[in-house]
């Protein structure tokens, strides 16, 4: 599970692909055992998540993530910021975490930006 590149760079590049709706780029950075977790969904494989991103990009063409703070703890990257989208439930503050293994995103997780979640992740 060694990384040759800085895990922060992998997480930020992954997000650049999300913001550009570059499905091939997103898929290329997912590990085979990729997990996606948010407040409502859990997807367990690279193949299923590729299909999920394809549908998501079609449904929300104006969705982007904007990060204000990036924290790296070995292979865990914590990203604080907000998403922007004309679909209200997807517009607003959030916390993302990325687990980077072998220079790929093994897990991409989205949390509501709450005091409890900040305590859970040990961030201020």
C-alpha cells in the first residue's frame, strides 16, 4: 500500500477529474477495491462507482467541489470545503476524505460538515 506520489496530489487530481466530469480520469485513479461512501450511499467496486459517476455527471452537470483546507495524515487526505450545484441538497459545506493506496483512491468519503464529524476526524 505504498504511495510513490504525495497522497494530497492524488486526491486533488481525482477531484479535478470530478469537477471536469472526466469519467475516464476518475476511473483511472480508482483502485480495483474502490469504496465510495456519503451520507446516503455506499458503493463497493470500481465498476459500480464508474457507472454511478456516469449517472451523476449526467444528472448534475454543474456540480463541483471547492476545497479550502487540505490535511494529509500518511495515506489519509482530509479536504474541507463546499460543493456548488444548482441541485440544493448537493450545494453547501462538506468534508471529504480520501484513502490513497498505491497512488490510487481506495476510498472517497463525504461527510456533512458538523462539529461531531470534525471531532471524529480530529480537525478544528
